[in-house]
């Protein structure tokens, strides 16, 4: 026989184990908040922009082919910026306690489609150090491009700065807590249905009807408080103590 469950039964299961769902959700949100505020290290982000543009002289004018060439060079420059040829000098100049390979994991180079502007994005646990890495990387790259590519077409468009109230980009406690609440609800609901599925005990008359598909015609109640029998003596049958000279039955 195919088992089916109605929407009312689903809500009944959720209502029955609502305490479990709420408990798991609260625990999940609390753990996420504690980790976000007190365990995870804040990470700051700093950006600088470079412009890829061919040097122009009196005989050279801007044309579509020149612009397209600069755009295609950006893809190559993106790889060069995160290469040891550039980052080794950045590490040495800033006296960083890390390798070029480790530093490349903190740097991301992006550019919009068909744009001659590339953006160097640096993430670090220190806002000041992130700005220094971004500016130094752009400066070193600008100096090394003529030696590596035999062209001088890179200019620093804008430098990274550190604001007075720099805020970290991650972690985001409120977002993490919201995600934890959703995850807690999913886990709590799933666990509730799992426990209900594994629970094969009969608790109500409705459970018997559902399993046996037979109506219940009688219920044996559990009598907990049964009065104890007491000995009551009647005055007319009370025992009489015989007097002196009397015998029982006289």
C-alpha cells in the first residue's frame, strides 16, 4: 500500500518538534555570530588603477587598431603583474614576511571588457598594508614593463588610499548569521522529519487507525489514582471486654 502524507500531517510534525527546530536555529546563529565577531580575522581591500595607453607623438594619432592593441595587452599584463618578476621586487621593497607565491594569492587583476584600464585589487588583514601592496605593485610594474615588453605604455591612473574609517570586506557578521539561520532551519526541519520517520511507537488512537486501517472501538484507560481500602468499625459490633465473673457469650 502506498503511503501518503497530507499537508496537515506535515504541519503537525513541525508543530510537534518546533522546540527542536528553534533550538538548532538559535545554536547555529549563535555559533556563527561568535565565530564572525571573535574568531575570524577581518580582511581589508584596497584598489589601484593603471592605464594601458601607447605613447603618442606628433605623427601618431589614436585609432581603433591602437586601442584594440592596448586592450589585448591588458590580458598579458594581468599575468605579468602577479608573476614573481614583479612580486619578488614588491616583497623586497616592502620587506614583507612572505613569498611572491603567497602574495599573488592576495592580488587580483581585473579589467572591464574592451577597456584600457586595469584594476589591481589587494586583500590583507591590515588596511594600510593592503594599500601599500597595491601602490607598490603598480609602481614596480610600471617600471618593469619597458624592460619586459620593450614598450612604455603604462600609467598609474589612481593610487590606493586608506580611509579614516576603513571597514573590512569580510567577514560580514550579519550575512553569516542570516545564512546560519537558514541552514539551522533546514537542518532542524530535516531532523524533525527524520525522527518522526524513525519513531515507530504508537502513542494515540489515531496512530492505530492509520497503521491497522481499522476503527478503534474501545480504549483502556490508565487509572493512576486508586483509593486504598479502609477498615471502618461499627459501634454495634465493636468488641466488648468481659467483666470479672463473665464469660464470652454470656
